C-alpha cells in the first residue's frame, strides 16, 4: 500500500498549518501527539516530514522521514519513520536514512506501524527496544547519548545506495512516486 490523498485538508498537530489528508497522515499526526502529550517532547523540537536529501545517479533525491526530534541546540536526536508493514522490514532503510541525514547523522531511529515499534542506535544498528513502549521519552532520548559520528564518503555512498534502493523498490511498479508526500528540506 502506498500513500494516497483523501482529498481533504487537516490541521497539522505540530505546526498548525493546513496539510493534505492522506492515507498515512492520521498516523503521523497520532505519532506527533503521542510524542508531545505522553513522551514529553517539546512541540518545537519535533519537525514533521523532514527530507533526507542526497545525490544519486547524477540527480538530487529526497526520502521523506515522518518526524525528526532535535535537542535544545537543534542537533538531531531521533528519527521516527512510519511504515505500513512489519517494522522490522524497514529497519535497514531507516538506519540508512539516519546515517546520511544532511543535518546529522541522527543517533536514534524508531520504525513504527503505530502498533509495534523498533528503536535502534543508528551508528551500530543495535536494537535498543521493541514495542511501542520502546519509543523513548524526550528525557530518555537525551540520556541515551547514542554515538553518531559522521561516516567517511565511501560509507556514505553505500548508505545512499541502500536508502535509494529500498525507497524506490516499488515506485516504478505502482505510481512512479506520485504517492510520495513532499518533504521539508
């Protein structure tokens, strides 16, 4: 299943802006609300629909990530990626996105379908927790202090290729990317 417009506009929980209602937008909104109201993330430290932008095959490419949490200094802290299938199936793609993020790397990444979740340390790929309770509170995410060293260019190139391959695997067969919402750069 891919993301499709539902033909309506809703108000974004974090920004207050009007956004297109899509088949996945309600899940992004629910995740943002959970992070703010239950996990203690300051609303202004969460950024929706963040683009992971990189060159591939001579073109600029952007993979949208659902939510980015930043620390008090604006440094990346946590990526949250919503998936429409089993979260474990999206782990490698999510790790690549966190490792190559142009404002990062992002030390923690969570993949969730809103019923299950996997929390990972991006640098090592080590699983830190499983299940929705694994999503860290803002305080816990800050305290995890996961390492996030920048990768050398050859490793970045491999991670870009991995992210591109995972992200584009079905695009040619379904909608040529027309279902993909626009990310904020």
